[in-house]
C-alpha cells in the first residue's frame, strides 16, 4: 500500500473526513481484498498517484473489514455502494464518484 494512504476504519474517522473536506479534498478508495478487479484497479490508481494533488487526503477503506463505514458513506453522502469505488468529498459533499475500470487518477484530480 502506498505511503500516502490513511486507513479509514471507523465511523468517527469518516465524520472527521467529511468535516475536513471543507478545507482539504478527501478521496476515499473503497477496496475489496477478495476481488481481483479491485486489486487491479488499485494498482493502476497507485501507479498514477502523482496526478493527485498533495493537499488531498487519500483514505483507504477495506470494505470487507469495515462494511459499516461503507454503508455510512452511501447513507451520508448519497453514493450508491460499489466496489472498487472512489469517492471525492469537498465541502461536506460527494462531488465525484466512480467505480471499477472507470477509476482514473487524472480525472479524480480535476475534482480536487
């Protein structure tokens, strides 16, 4: 796992990320550790991390271990659950989300 990732493992961390999104973009990568597609998409995303501005926080969610956090993302941000999935949060709202092979660091950077 790349050094820029911060693990997202609790509902309080999600609440903090949403609050921090008013000052700093938050990018959540929802990853299934049992899914080969998720592993491939994560690897491709990490190869292009240089496209993501340094000020953006990268949050890594192992959704199999923390399904409650994934469910809270769907409820609080109005984003239908998918895996793998990226959600960009700014000003307390999801401003972009994408899943599977449509996850692209360059596109995500445009929303930061």
